[in-house]
């Protein structure tokens, strides 16, 4: 897996990580909570990739390719695929989605540092790095994000089951 794809996966995992926190009382999530969570993830990816994409687009790298438009397509695919997966997950496990916190100030600070670090890396080798960004953006389909989100949820539930299987049973397990 190339470095940009790894960064993509890290962004999505960062978005999924808060769901692993202990949840409160069960409640059916409403669609606005799901949409807000997906919007938050999409904003995180845009925040992380945006500076580098803008740099590449402003410097016409890679030549003849509209990298900023490709990022928009990537973000749209991320939103659509993740939204579909989250709605499916919510229908089976409403507590998972309901307990999902949105990003806070510290999360945005970290994303800004990641974006700046990525921009410096892109500036070090612009033609190659901008082309790799384009490859990452082109590989992000709605089906990929749906599968990726569902796989992340399955991994979470497996970790949670192992945690709750301990003896004595942890207090926050059913």
C-alpha cells in the first residue's frame, strides 16, 4: 500500500476510533446523527487533504489533471459509501452510532498538523506526490468506503466481544 493510501486509511480509522468508547443508555439513532457523523468524517478528510490538493492545483500538478475536482469526487464517494454503511450498522446496532462523538478542537488541531506535514511532503517532491494524491482520490469509490466502514465495525465488535469476555466481566459490558 502506498503512503497516500495509508494516510487515507488513517483518516478513516481516526474517524472510527471514537466509536470504541463506552456507550451510554441505548437509544435509536436518528438519521441526523448519522449524517452529522458522516459529514464530520468527510470534513476531516477534506481538512487533511485540502492544503496539499490546493497546492497541487495551484501549481498545475500533475499537468492536465483537475486534482481539486478529483478530491471533490473522492469526498462525495466517501460520504455516500460511509453513509450507506452507517445506516446499515445503525439498523442493527443503534447504540454504536448514537454514541459516536463528533470531532472536537483537539481533533482539528491534529488534522491541521497532519495536513501541514502532508503539504511539506508534497512540496518536497511535488510532481510525484501530486500524482499519488490523484491515484488515492481516483481509488476512493462509494463501494470501497462502504466496505471499509463495515469492516471497521466488524473489527470493533470483535475487539469489544474479546474485552467483554474477560472475567470478571467489565462493568460497561452487557
